[in-house]
C-alpha cells in the first residue's frame, strides 16, 4: 500500500515477509530492538503497520542482534574459584587439605544467575503507562499507572492471574514507599506542588481505608525496619529514624543528596538505599549496618561516574539486583554478595539486560527463581485535538516524536524523537524533508522557534550533566550556541517578541526550587539579568505582544503572570499549571493542569484571570517517560499532546543458574 510517497506494510505478516523472518521474530524485534512498528489508533491490539523506508533504515543502522544479546545476559566468566591440578600426590593432598579448610572457614559463594533466554512474560494485560517502584508483599505486586491522565495505584496477583486491580486511595497524588510483608499496609507520600523534595508521609491500610498521617513527618521516601517498630526515612539531604506512629524523630546522619529506596537485607544486618544528587543529576547506592553504622557508597565494581540506583536483595540475601544507566537506557545488573570480607570473594556486578529498551525496578520474587521488572520500549507520536469531535487524532503518522513546536507561520515543525532524542525539523504538512539538527550524546527536549524562524532554542543534556539551554540554526549545519557557561540547570527557553532575548528558568529540583529565578539573556551582548521578584518561579513563557511573562510558582505549581508594564507579579490562586503556551494573538494562555485528580488542558485570560477548560485526555494513552506529559499548541491554537505507543509492561523473567 502507498501512503503518499511511502510504501506501507499493514500487518505483522507483511512486515515479517519484508524482513524475511517469522512473525514471532518481527514481534520480538519490535519489543527488544526497537523495530519501527506503529499501532493503528483506536484499533485492536494486533492492528499494526510499518513503512518500508523506516524498516530499511533500521536494518542499516540497528546494532547486530548478537551485540544486543537479544535481551539475554551479558556473558562473563564464572565467579567461582578455578580448580587447581597437581601432578604429584603429596601436592594434591596438600591442596585438598587447604581447600577443605577454606570450605570450612568460608560459606560457599553464590553463583551468578542469568536471565532465561525464553525472555520476559507479562504479568498483566494492562496497557497503561507504569511508574516504579515495583513492591510486593509476596502475594501481590504493586505499582503506579496512568489511566486517562490520572495517576493511580494498582496491584496484580502473582498467582498467574493477569487482572489489574486499582486501589482506592483517597489522596490526590499517592507515591508509594514500601508495603508490609503481610500486605496489611503501605507507607506512602502525598505529593504536593511540583512533587519534588520532602512530602507528607502516610500509612495506607490495604486493600482500602483512610490513610493515617504519621506525625508531622515530611519525607523524600521511607521504609519500616524489619520488625515494623521503627521507620527510617530521607529528608533534606539527611537520614532520620522515627517510631512507627511518626513520633520520636531523630536525625541519624547527613548524605550528599536525597535518600530514598531503603531496603533491608533478608537477615536484617544491612540496609541499602539510593542517594540522588539533584544538582549533579547523579544517583548511587549507599549501604550501612542495621544499627545505621558506617554509612557510605556500596562497592559493586562499577566504573567511576556510573549512575545506578534502586536495588533489591533476593530472598536468601546472596544476590542484589539493581539498575544502571548504560548508553541512555536503564539496564539490570546482578551483584553476588561476597561470602566473607576477603577481596578474593568479590566480583564486579554483572549486566543482565541489554538492547534499546529500558529495564528498571528489579524485584526478586519469593519463588527465588524469577525477577519482576518494568520493561519499556519508548515510542510516541504527536497528536492534535479535534475540538469539533472532541477527540485526539494523529498529527503526523510514523514520526516517533517526544516534544515539538511549530514555526510561527505553521510551515515547519521542530521535534525531538526516539531513540536518541535528537532535534529534527521538517516541512508541514506531512512532515516532509526531515533534517536532523543535532547529533551526539545530547538528549534534546522542549524546542522553541525564534520569531523569524532562523533559530530553535531548546533544552539539552548529556548523561550526568544538568539540563542547559542551547540555540540551534533551524536550517542545520551551523554552530550550536549555549546560552551561558554556567553549571546550574537551565530550562524552558522562551523568545522575546523581537527575537533578540531569551528568558529561561530551571527545572523542579528539591535542592534549589525556592532559590532559582527566571533570567533573561541578550543574545548579542550576552548580558544576563533577572526578572524582578522572580525567585521561586519557573516555566517562563513570553507573550507575543511582550507585555506578560507567564510562569509557575515552584512550590505550589500555581499559574502566575508578570506584567512588564507594572513590574508586578500576579498569581492565579488555586490553578496549577505546566507546559505554558500563548495563543497566536496573545489573548489567552494554554496550559496543562490537574482537575479533580485528572489532567486536562485549560486556558486563562491574563487580564481577567478567567480559566476555562479546553481539552481532556479521555481516549489517549499518555507516556510515562520524562517530559511525556508534554503539551503544546499548533496552528489555529490547536492543542497538541503525545500519544503513548510504547511497549511497557510489568514482566516476570526467569533466572537460570549457569
């Protein structure tokens, strides 16, 4: 079938025939190797299509299957000590005595386990986007889902039933910590404002009930001690302890970031937790004794500068599974605990997964023979809202975009795409003559065209570095310009009406949210000034007539307007907002906003503060990846959003001894 000038394959059979492989292999490549297959919006699960040119390009550029290991374990040497051979009987006897003594003194080290070549098996049939952590009481697996724009807690039985059951938790934005081993309760936070930093801590009875506030504790994350008599929690770059009811809080020690994901070893002797250094965008795993002694980074034999987090012990405590950032994707590693303190029993952590997919939140299950984890191949497309029919429709089919922006005249589209998150530009309609504008390791998001269409400002980041604002020539081939040479995070660039200045803010960050300001840089002189009284505001957007700068309060996420004529700020009380976009005539501001635990697009009049609904997210699945909740505005003030086409699942993966 011809789609304009592009040949389209309209079934798994046609795609498999083109690849000269079986349908099973084509489906596996789509899940594990990011084969560019698209879903038909609103059709059944098996309704797919692919473009011949995209498949040909994928075959040319995709890593060989042997290098991706088909998501199997990365082979390494056997961790067990090699056996010695002797040519003389006395020597053999001596070696036998020595090895017997070692066996007597040391517990035999555990063997590393690999993931089964059979691959992962979905634990449920829910297609909703999912968030970590995965936590379990032995009978159920608990996690967060996005359903019709609403975040909810759900659980799936581990007995083989694929049914997902939503939990009725009467909090607006519950964020889980841990679940009790008997399944009777869960520790969780209720996220407020931008959701970063310390949040109020609750005990939630299960499967339902009224949440109980735990004293006056605000925490970044928390967990019970094994006897459930105490709670350990992270708060404001330190670790604290309290009684189970939230009383008798005491500080234990400081850490260089935000402590979360506390996990006790099965024997109760050790605690591991993740430390997030937000200003450096770094995560690492720390450990300490059960008496909170000797806290410090855990040594898994990883290279210096590695980013890793979020681990769990297996039930016998002999292996520890966690996730590591590798070439822009999260992958699962396994660490065999040494049998003693001697260096000869330590071996580096082993990589278990690979390929162009994210694997996160590894959780060894009680059967000791399998891992539960989140498996995601990221795909999305730009959608536009049809106000007449009240439906979201594809804007450009076959383009895996993650954020985008139209040139002022509507004749060109700048967008970021996966994999790679590079910046691209194409001519509209139809996204013709696509040109890649950035290359290399930088991830790009939030493009914004200059008024004359010659430049595109956007956010850029490399692994381990904060986001910064860069300016890219829209025709390609020119020099990419960084706004500043500073090291503090920069976000949300917005052009002045004349195009000679750019305003920018920062990202929600538990360390600097209340201290950051909105700055304006003059592109020719490089002079930088602060917007008056903008401390504690972010997400700036300049009105087309230059009078207003819309922004968001960092603490409450409320919409605000700065009037350049009067020099004053005005907050639209009670109206939460994100992803701000001015209408073409500057009379209205469109934004993303939560309403009654659901998300929708609304618009506000900067002169009267009147707020009106514009579009809901009914009927569109929203992505769970970073900036996946993005919304924009197209020609004719048409709302834009991302439709999630990702393959995302909670899976069980068998473990093999080999």
